[in-house]
C-alpha cells in the first residue's frame, strides 16, 4: 500500500486554507468524471458527501444510550426495593447512609443490616441485588498507564505505570458484565503487557469468553501489536491531535507522526467497521484545525468506498475545568480563537457542498460551540437524576473505579477498588451503593447540570423512560 504524506506544514499561514479550498473546488468541479491518480471519483451522493454514511447513522447516534434503558429500569427497581429511591419514605435516612458509605464511615455489613431492618429483606437477597447493581452498561477500561508518548498536560503521566493484571480481567468482566467496552488507558493500550500477555491476548480473551461484549479501542496508534485483535473491534480511534509533524511533536513530545499516519491507513484496510481520528483541540493546535480538516478531506476523497464509509473524525476540547459554565466566555483567549476558527471553516463549507457533507457526516465538527454555548462543553441538557452513574463505569489501571473519567483525578470520588480489597464482593457492593450516591447527585461539587458533560445521557433516558426499547429505531450499538 502506498502512503502519501502531504506537506501540511507548507499550508500554515495567511490565506493557506482558502487557497487549498479553491484548489479542491477546481479539482472536483466535475466530480462525476474527474479522476484522481487513476481512481474515478464516485458520482453517487453517498460516497461524495457521506449523507447516508454509517458514521452518521451509528457512530454519531446519541440514541444508542437507550439500548441501556432496561438495565437502568432494573437498577431503579432494585433501589426502590432497598429504600434508595426518591419516592421511598426513608429517603433522607438512605441519603445519609450513602454519604456515610462514600466517606467509609460505615462498614458494608453494617450498611446491609440497616437495609435489612428498614426493608425486612433477607441479607442474602440484599447482597444479591446489590451485586447485580455492580454491573454496568458501558465500561471504559483503562488497561495500562504505560505509554510511549509524553503528552503535555497528561492526566496520568505522573502515575506509577499501573497495569490491570491479565489474570484479573475475566473476573472483572464476569461481575461488571458490560454490553460494551472502550479499551483505552491512562497510557497507551498498545503498550499493554502483563504476565506475558499483550493487547492481542486481552482482546481475544474478551471475545472468546464474553462474545456478547462489543469492543472499541482508543489509542495513540504509534505502532500496531501483532495478532488478530482488529478482527474483533467495533471501532477504533487514533489520538492524533495535530495537523503536521511539528505540532504533533510539540504536543506529544515524540517524533511519531508519520508512523501514526501509516498505521491509520493500515487500520482503514482492516476489518474494523469504523476507524477514526481524534483531535483534542487546545491552544497548541487550534490554529491548525482548518488545515487538519482540509488535509483529511483530501485524503478521504482519495479513499476507496469502503474506507470512506468507515472513516471519521472526532473533535473534543482539552479536558474542561469541572466547574466551567456552559456559556461562551469572551474573556477566554482560546474560546475566542476557537470561535474564529470554527466560523472560518463554516464559511468555507458553505461554498463547497462535498466538504460540507464531509464535515456533517464524517466528523462531529458541527457540534462544536452550538448556539451561544462554550466551545469546551457539550450542549447543556437538564436532568433530574444521574443515569450515567448507573450505566457507565471507568475502571482505571490501578483498579479504582469511577462513574466518569473527569473525576479520575479526584481520589475522593473513587467508587472503590476490587483489586486492592480484602473482600471482593463487599467492595463490589460498596461500589454499587456508590453509584446510587452519584445517581442522587449527592456529590454536589460535581453533580449539577451547569457543567456535566454527560448531562445528555440522563436527559435522554428521562425523556424515554416510559418507552419500550424494542419499539425504538436505534442501532444495535451499546457505546455512548
């Protein structure tokens, strides 16, 4: 396979994006007959714009979270039977119990005794229900903190290169029983090594022992482990975050941009249904966003139909402050710079139908800064209870579990650690009760719809609470 490397550095400067876009307009003026390097540009609307692309209908489909509605309802029913629902007469007492458990001021055995006295349920029945509530719908699985890059502002670089023991993976998944797993890391999942096993062994184990679990992978993609791991992934996304070699090296502090690009193309030719690129926008790379998009638009035009269908780009802001509000902040220099860049790209897109279709359907570009919102958070959505806490779990490389990755830097927000516990089932019960704590939004410094990036999950679940998931037209995909 021939890999074409574009001199993206030469495009940086005043007017560069506009000149390149005019070049695209000339190249594809007669797109039904134009040939590029001997490959005819497809004339059908789908291959040109992606309007019918599965990236649009599946990977960008927020309704996927509704596949977890039955699990949410089952957990709420259990909360009702145990006295932890808002409609229960003892809700104040149960709230105090959850707070005491979160601060470890009460033992699990004592907590279960309180529930037993309050409800009349047997201890065995209580434990069984709570162990069920330990399970999750979507697991964000940080398998290792070992990394081959040294990214600036990395959340996990100062950690101790913790790695989930390979021998513990089966037991974790048996009890968590997720429908989907995003394999990622504080480090680089491709660097995973434990007990003589690597990423390929881990993916094969999950596929062989838990064939119902869908798997996705987020990685740096600087090298590809041997094996057939890519045969069993639903999607993969490379954290590229740069439009050229120099920007990549500035952010990642390693010279691996070209290797990363080559591996992206390799995976586009693999069986993985969806292959994407991540662009974490920040002060170091925001000036290159337009060049990045135009570069990959041109590459996309040269891909075959199968590659076009699976290729996608995800934009995300550099980890926002947990207390950042939703409104646009004109005093923030990066916000102003992002706003100007987004408007410039939209202006170009209005005059180029194919580029506009690419943005709409192969990327999430148009979700950046909707209306007057901040460019660093999702659109604000009101919610009453946190269903994300019931349906999503982050399992860190050191064994600590969290309801959301933005809480991972606050050890006090850990739900618990089965790996380090003396009694694994008691710890699972503590974690399950911890999800009730977040469901009721008792972590007041974090749990409010002013800044919750996952507010849309709870909002969507609450909107469809009375729906029959079997009657909803949603893809068979459990990621969100």
